[in-house]
C-alpha cells in the first residue's frame, strides 16, 4: 500500500480511496447541487487554480465534478472534516502541484489502478519511485493516455505537466 510505503496515515488514505468516486454515478445536476449546497466543506480549496479551472470550464466540470461533490458528501453526510482527506477526494481527477501526500497517493492509485490502461512498467514504478517522482510519472501517463486516445485533456493538466517537466 502506497500510504504505508510513504509514511502517510493509511486509514485516512483508505477512506479517501473508498470515497473518491462515490458521486460519480450521480447526475451532473445532483453533483452540482451537492457542491452548491455543501461547498463550504471544501472552501479551503477554492484558491487552488486546479479547482478554479474545473469550475470554469463546463466540458471538464461535467467530467470531474464528481470529485468535489464526493468530498462535499463525505463532509456533510459522514462528518469527515480532515482537510487532507477532503482534498484527496476533491482533486483525484485533476492534479495540482500543491496536493498533500494523501491527495497524491489517491491520484496515483486512481490513475494507475490495474484495471486501467497503463504502461507495462507501472508496477515497477509503483514500487521503486519516491512519491514526487511517482506523481510526475503518473501525470505523464495521464497525458500520454489522453494523447493516444484522441480524447481532450484538460488544458490545466497539460500545462501542469509541462511546467513540472521544465523545473
């Protein structure tokens, strides 16, 4: 488990992992309603460029709003108030460079899960890279997958990956 390997609270990581897609099957309108009503639960994230971009672009909002909606539901319905857990759930579909370690672990786990199309070296990377390198590797896998699938990649994700590579 990545949380154990990287010294992150495994119970918090497990909860975030369980909850990250809990609103995925709700209608877009229901997801929007949750965020509109209970958005104060994730107000600490509103200055984050990743969420600003998600909320401002309707195409990507429809695909990725389930993350913030799940965080709002987790907070309101299940009384989870830990910001690292809420951040991990809210941002699991759109990365940003300010993510906590728990958020990075949930992002990595979601994007590199065995049932997804992933590079053959993913298992090796999951066991050998440090957390930052694994995060960048995962982001690169996401960019590559979108490029090869012909599906549109969030401009924020493309810009983030390009910016990280330059550093």
